[in-house]
C-alpha cells in the first residue's frame, strides 16, 4: 500500500545519519578555518550531532503519540524549542568540561553561541516539520484506504444483493411451473424437480467462486435450459456456440443466466411455434464477447424497456468494472440481441 511505501525505515535512518555526518565534517572544517585545532572542532560538532540525534528520537516518540492540530502552532513550536535549548546547554557545559584547558577555543565558542543555538533550533525545527508532514500524510492515506475499504464493502454488499434477488426470481417461476405440472404431467414435474435441485446444488457449490470459466458457465446454462425445456417442451431450442480459444476465459458467475431466462420468456411470449435462441461466446483482444439472440413478436404486447434482469446485470457490470459500455441491446427485424463484453485484464479477486 501507499503508506507502506512512505513509512520511515532503517534505510531512511541510515541516509539521515550519513547526511548528518556530512554536515558534521562541513561545520568542523568551517570552524577549523577560524580557529586552529581540527580535532577540537570535530569533537565539538560531533558531540552536538550526537545530542541532535537523541533529540530526533525524542521528537519522533512525541509525535508518534501526539500530533498538534492546525491551531496549536505554538504548542508545536515549543517542542523543538525546548529540545534545542536542552541540546545547546548540555553540549555547552560538556564541551567546557572536556576542553577546560583550551581557553582560546572556549572563548571562540562563546562568541558564536547565539549562532550555534540558532542553527541547532533550525535543524530540530526542520526535523519536527518533517515528522508533522509525515504524520499528516500518513493520516490522510489511512483515511483514503478506509474509504476504499468501505466502498469495496458497499459494492460487495450490493453485488450480493443483486445476485440474491435474481435467484428467487428464477426459482419462483420454476416452482409455479412444477405446480402446474403436478396433476397433468406428474412424470415431467418429477423430472423438473430433479433438474431444479441439481441446478441449485451447482449454484451453491459455485457460490464461493468469484469467476468461472466459459465451459463451466455453459454447463450451468445447459442445466437451466433443461429445466425450461420441461416447461416448454419441443417449442424451446437453445444453440450454444463458443470459440475453442475462449473455453478457458473467465466471467463473473450468475451473469448470463438471467439474460437467457429473459430470452426464453420474451422469445416464447405470444409465439405458438418452435423458438430458437442462440448463445455465443467469442474472444477478441482483451475481451470475452457473449451474445444472446432471440426472436420476439412486437405485436404481442410485451412490456417496453429493460426487465429487472437486464437492469441488475447492467448495474452489476458497472459495480465490477466502473463502465457503462459493457452491456448493449439491439432490437431489429423481430430479433432481440443482448451483447456483453467482459474484460479479461481485470483482477478477479476484487469483487464477486
């Protein structure tokens, strides 16, 4: 995640230490140009650098548990100021004890003590600002990640609800058909019950699978067609066509069955003769194309507009891919066609 990338680690600390050491050498050289004794200058700056690093750790632990708000600038400023003063005086008295016999150097240090305190304060303040910026940035990243997780949960819940709405829709139709066949054709009613149970059993088994292959989807659809043929007999014929190269491609489960159910319903509505419904699976570039074609009678009084199944599939595709161009319908010359495009360069582990 983004936060893991921006989080401080040991490598960043090593870089900070190397930069600080480079600063030590540079300041020591500058001090040496004004006063003789590179060793004393290096000792002075080195000891103050050690105190600075301790101050950095102290500030980091403070801001780990407390982050000043926008209107608490004075409180924020007080932390680096106090740390700077402590570093300055601890360093001052320690150097005076170590270099007690180097009076000329101590006099020189006394002359530049205001400048030294100011430089120490600037370095501590800069590190405090860096910690504050990192804390604010990390907070914003976590808020964005939580928003993404909430959005993902909302999408998963809506997708689950859409699937649960589609299943009873088909189940109720099948139970009504079984009820009408029990007295007139008990053998066919029994056959339909067995096929319906097998259909539902496979549905439950696939519930934990997010995406399934084209071959699995065709087997699933053939079970559905078997149930519908018990209802409509010889009047219903479904022709499945698929490209051999597309057999292993994946698609979300329970995506085609509601559309095929609509094709059966509207294709046989007001029609007395046999009806042929075509279902084809083709692949091109990064897409799996699914086409369902059925005849219809425009004079049979069918309702205009999208059915519940089509609306649910369109919404589901939008939730999965964030696109509205993956579901198309055509109505021409007494033939109704539905076309789906399923992108294959998609992380199938995101949503159901």
